[in-house]
């Protein structure tokens, strides 16, 4: 039962993250942001979210392979 609840919470969180991207794009276009501005904001935000994951993965690489 607990695993099922965790799966639903993860699904809801993913839905909110996915949907907010499209909502923010629409708001940006209504506020006269250009397509390149919106793309830049999306890329930078994705980079900031993935930065801890990348740092954790880089630390696992043996020093002799770097």
C-alpha cells in the first residue's frame, strides 16, 4: 500500500513539473518574450535541476579515467 501511494505522489509531482513548463511558456509568450528567451530559460532551469545529479555521477568516476 505504501509503495502505491509513493508511485501516485511521484506521478503527481511529474505531472505538475511537466505541465508547469507549458503554462510558463504560454505566460512568457503573452508577456512578449521571444522564443529564444523561453528556450534559454528552459535550458538553464533544466541545467540547474540536473547539476546535482551530474556532480554525483562525476564523483563516482574513478580518477584514472578522468
